[in-house]
C-alpha cells in the first residue's frame, strides 16, 4: 500500500514509517522545512516538503495514496507563532480529511489520545473534536487513543528519557504530585504506558483489518504503574536512589499559569492536569488481531534506553 503519514518525522512517526517499510508498504512523508534529517530511512520514502497549513503540499502528499495516517500532535502551544491545539489537532486533521476525500483516498487513521473528551484540557478537547469530525465524513476511519507512549526516542522527545534527564539526574528530589491539601497518596495516580513499537504495529496492521473500521481503540500497555513507581523504575535503571518530595498540584499550577508560554518552563498547566488525572484504560485490546503476541511491559528491561551508559 502507498500510505501518507502526516506527522511522520517525530518520535511515533519514525516507528510508524519503520513498520510501514518492514511490511513492504510505500510511505509518503510530509516533511517540514528543517525536519528533513528526522525522516526514518528517507531514501526508501516519498518525501513531500510542506507544513500542515499548506493545502497544495497536502494534496501532493495524499494524491494516489491508499491510506492517510494523521499523526500530528503537540503537547505545548505557542499561540504567537500559530502553534495551537486548535490548528494542529483539529483544523489540520479536518483539512487532511477533506483533502483525502477530495482525492478519493478512503482509508484514514487518526492518532488521538487516551482520555480525550469534549470538556477536557485544550489538548483533549481539540483531539476529541477531530474524532467527532472524522465520524461525519464518508471515510473508512479508525481512531487510536494511546496512553503515554514509551520507547527509545531515537533523537526525539519521550517522557521516560525526559524524566531521567530532568528529574532523576537533577540534584533536587523528585516531585510526587498530589491533589488537595494533604499528601495522603502523593504520586499515587496511575499510568499504563504503551510501547511505541506496539503502537506502530497496531497502526500499520489496522490499515488492512476491516474489523477496525469505525472503531476507537484506547491503547494501554499491560502494566499499570503509579507515578511514584515510574520515578522508582527510572531511578533503578539509572542506578541511583532518588529522594522524593510531595508537591501539591495547586502550587505547580499557579507557577505554570505564568510560565505556560515559555519553552524553558518544563511543564504546562494542561500537562500537569492530564498527568495527575492518570492514564489507564478500562477496555482490553485484542493484541493478537494486530499481530502482537504480548505487548511490551513498562519495566526496567524495556526502559534500558533511558540511560545507555548504565545499560552498557
Ligand atoms: N508521546 C506520547 O506520549 C503521546 C501520547 C498520546 C498521544 N500521542 C499522539 O501521538 C502523535 C505523535 O506524537 P509524538 O510523541 O511522536 O510527537 P512528536 O515527536 O512531537 O511528533 C509530532 C509530529 O507532528 C509534526 N508536526 C508538528 N507541527 C506540524 C505542522 N505545523 N505541520 C506538519 N507537521 C507538524 C512534527 O513535525 P516536525 O518533526 O517537523 O516537528 C512531528 O512529525 C501525536 O498526535 C500525539 O498527540 C502522543
């Protein structure tokens, strides 16, 4: 199949391109100026220069493809540069849907996120709006809603390695966030991170599975871990003992409110809200249907990449 991937140059996108190539597909990758070196095996891909706001580039990327994967997403807005959740999660996706339909491409996969909802954070709301828009099209669609995604970032940004660099290696104790006034269960909120390879496998295999048409898949890994355990696991991989300190969410919220727009401040208000909401799934996925015997668990072995020195 010839498959257009929008958002193919980042962390997840690179693994999707790798999986497409492994399965003998022809990836077409929309590449923004300056991101040329981020394409996975560019010599084996069709590259279309352009931004999601450029309709002509989008048409070129989508034309003659058998499927479109919309994988663009951001975690932080910079409105004065036009980088907003509304533009990239909703308007860009909507434009890609319209162009896919106009070009006669019927198969469309949308990368959403676990926990999206109509009345959530800006991130959650705009991803939910894209899902709702997709339902109104005549496309053969599938929506993937991954939890937090982990795995070797291969030069991109990924949360476990970021935690290792910014929290575990920092001389300050690791924050165990808690809601309310008393730190009764500080850092107790849970995640079930999914490995990036499993997510890429699900994405690519679903393209050929009629069972996935019109289905929304929450995708979580097999192991639920609390924030406290995540800190402990990454410290273990780093070979250190990390002191922790309870931190009330309201305090960070207050500071983040002022610093949201500055790239240097490590966490935005929305990120913190979503983090402390937890990120687990209620439903089970039939992994075998997607060609996965057992999904990769979030454990010390799978996390060795966060500290290549320690891993030897
Ligand atoms: N990482 C997670 O834990 C997680 C969890 C749930 C859902 N997701 C979703 O998974 C998807 C991939 O996430 P990721 O972690 O791989 O993010 P990422 O590494 O930041 O990659 C984002 C991709 O979007 C592209 N992009 C951004 N702005 C664009 C624009 N204006 N025009 C065209 N392309 C643009 C980026 O291109 P450049 O390379 O040029 O910047 C890159 O290819 C996103 O939809 C995200 O919301 C991620």
